[in-house]
C-alpha cells in the first residue's frame, strides 16, 4: 500500500526503472556519477518534503560499485 501512495506522490520527479527502485519504505537510486546521485537525492528530498513527507538523511547510505572488464560488479565502498 505504501508503494502505491509513494508512486502517486513522486510522479512529478521520479525517473523510473531501472534508476529508481521502490521497496516497502525504501528507495534505491542508481547513478553513473556522484554528482548525478546527489542531484537525484536532492530532487527526491525536496519532492517528498513538498508533499509533507520527510527523508531521513541520517539513515541514507551510498554504495559505490565498479564494473570490471569481464562485466562483474564489485562493491568498492559504502559510505553513510
């Protein structure tokens, strides 16, 4: 039920799959650069706050991954 409401509230600023994944009360944002990720986080935070919801930045985590030549993905670091 929460996802249905969240999808309706975020319609104006949501980028869609595969770059934004909604699950329960969590959101996963994918980006190709740190600057692009920060812009997405800002857009979601401002959009949700305009609707009366709050994004808990203290619980927000960033994970950087690297894709090697053989197409395997390796988590490099996780930052809180």
